[in-house]
């Protein structure tokens, strides 16, 4: 079965630190990998990655995919307290149904 | 902007009741999804629909059913609520086909007493 594993499961840093969140997956007909940020309510979409080695960037957040080693990382530089959230990694499954398979999430706490 | 609206943020029901959770999207999306989110287990897919009146079981459909009579609305039904269905329920939608992200509603935190 397709599986997505995130690490670490939780992380506590101080404002200004840089963090790297990891996501690994098992491959069967890989299509794309997605990152979401979840605060108190709806997960909000951050990035979708389909090609290896191409960095996606939005402000202080960036992400890259390695299809050979089957993982992705999400980097956050100069962290702020507003970055505190659960970060979810997900991939589309093997069948073309639009079904997302999620990892357990990484809980990030940024202290002032 | 994408808008997915779930009818209730918090809901408390009793064991054995029939419970309806409603989700509406305004983007004319073909695909809609219901997940539940539990600590340590992440998001798990209950049911999804790729078009009006079409539905498919997800990974944990037992105890649930769904209805999609109109494109914009996808309902999740707990036929006879049980305490192990206490959870956060998330609805999502996306455009059909290809690599498109799913967009989520704010969630309904359901407690079954």
C-alpha cells in the first residue's frame, strides 16, 4: 500500500531558526507530492511537486522533491511564531481517483 | 478564492443518532472528499465522489454513507453514531483530473456522547 512518512513528528524551535521537515514515500506510479499547513482549522495548500530537483519557493518557505531517493523536504527560514502549525505531506495514490495519502504530520512550535 | 464551507464547526450528538455533516464548495469542482483526522493517525479518507451521484469508498467507510445530489454539495452521514466516531471531520474538493491540489473546509469537530 502507498505510504507517506513524515519526520520529525514534532519540533520546537526559537524565532529566527531555520527548520527542515522531511517526508518520504513509497513509490507506485508516483504523480505528485503536496505540502499543507494546518493551524487551528483548514489545511491550507502550500506546494505541489511533480518534478525532481526543482525548488518551489514562497517567501520564507521552500520545498524540493527527490524522486530517486523518494523524499521531499520543506524548509522554513527565519521562523516566526506564526509558522507554528501542523505541516502535512501527502501524495496522490497509484490509481487516478484524486485520492490523497497523508503522512502523520509534523507539529512545529516556534517560541518567541 | 477557493471556498469550501462545512455547516458546523462543533457538533455534539448522542450514541445511536443519525448525523448529517454538510459540505458546500463554490468552485464547480468535480471531485469532493470526506476525511477524518485523529491524533497519531493523520487524515484518513472515508468516502469520495468524482461527480454528481457518483461515490467511492475510501479507506475507512464502515459506519458512514454519503450523498451527492448536486455538484456543489457533498454530505456525510453517520447512520447510527457511535463513540468511536468522535473525531475532526474535514471536507475537501478539487478540479477533476490531472494534478490539482485539494482545498479543505475548516472542519467539523464531532463529539458522540
